[in-house]
């Protein structure tokens, strides 16, 4: 697991292996969320680039009785 250090300007560097695995390029936008007691970064993708990203996902979900 990669670890980063917050700079005096509160900046972070995304580790190379994470950037490469997610395909993050310079100039791309990343949304920042606070979830419970942690910070999450989510790359902002154009909708055309997202096409097919759920391919192969198992859609056999148990649904609540009122949500059929």
C-alpha cells in the first residue's frame, strides 16, 4: 500500500502505480469526498469514456420486497 506525505501547501502526489493503473493524466480532474473518517479521490471521467466499464458485473442482486 502506497503512502504519501502532505506538503506544507497541503498538496499530495498520487503514487505512480496508482496513476498508471487508473490512467490518470496531468490536467485531469479528481473529485474529493470525505466519507466517514477518510478522504476519497475519484477521477472525473467523460461519459463516453465510461461506456462498458461495468461489463461482466454480476447483476443477480437480492432486492428489498418494496423495490421490485
